[in-house]
C-alpha cells in the first residue's frame, strides 16, 4: 500500500528540519573559519615582528667584541 499524504508531509517536515539544522551548522562553521583565519593573520604579523626583532638583535650582537658576550653563552667551538 502506497504511503498517504500524511506520511509524505511528515517526511517532508523532517527533511526541512534537518536542512535547517544543516544550514545553521554550515553558517556556524563558516563563522569559525573566518575567525580562525583572522587569528592566523594576527599571529603571522606577530611572528614577522618577532623575527624582525630577532634579526635586529642578532645584527647588533654580531658587532660586539667577544669579551662583551654574556658569560653564560656557549662559545662557538662547542
């Protein structure tokens, strides 16, 4: 016996509810990806700044006399 209109209506309602939940989940995932991309960009900027500071500090230390190095630094031959 074929399903009646009530069964079709119930199945259609169930599919609509599932689609609404999937749309909501997809929207939330998109928001999360956007937030993470912004955070990645911010972290990349911080890493670039730190790399520039490190390079600058290493450049300054390259001009130091060996006697001016900190005592706890391992000599280059180790």
